[in-house]
C-alpha cells in the first residue's frame, strides 16, 4: 500500500471522531485533491467558516480539504 495513503489513514483514524462531532460535518474520508494528490476530505452539510477554522489545512504533510456536500441521507 502507498505510504502516503497509509499516512492519511492513520491521520483520519486519529481525528475522524473529533471532526464528525462538529456541527455540520457529515463525513470524513480519504480522497484526492484537484491535482490528484491523496488528501483527507471533511464534508460539511453547509458552509461554516467557524468550522473551517477548527480543521487544519494539513497534518503531517497530508492536505485536509473541507468541502460542502450538503446533507447526506442514508437509506
């Protein structure tokens, strides 16, 4: 497995629960940046600058991208 992906998995495992506890955060997972690099995606139901400020832009060299996905309903 790619070392960068494994690093992202470890960062996500350490932070996912904390991020999902934040209001408007609906998901957190591993994805790719617009340039195709591995990143951690944190998805919001609606944009919220105070939440964006609580989530770092990167951890240990892995970018963290906050995106608005809208509400996610699971059936």
